[in-house]
C-alpha cells in the first residue's frame, strides 16, 4: 500500500507513509487527546495529570519526575 510508485521499493515519502501505518495506534491517540487541551502537545501540567491519573504514579515530586522524563526522552524547545 505504501509503494505508491509501484517500484518494489519504498522511496522517501513512501517510507514515511509505511512507518506511520506500522506505528499508528488509535488507543494512544485517544489517550493523548484526552489529556491534551489542544490535541497537539502536552503541557507539563497535562503530562503530570497523565502520570498521576493514567499511570497512577505516586511520587512526592511528580512535576520534577515529569521534567526529567521530558529532558531525557523528548528534548524539545517547544
């Protein structure tokens, strides 16, 4: 389905399409949208809500834990 050029190989955008098809998870998107107000990103507080409500994290300083996770796995200026 991803081989739109019918070349027998995946080139550029075709590979991206293939990757997205393999990794798409409706359950993850639903959960993300449940915690994200704008359905584009999670703020620190939204992520903390996810950790405490969905993941049932019971850490004394969950905000610091969330910031550590973000710094380690999603280092982004935005």
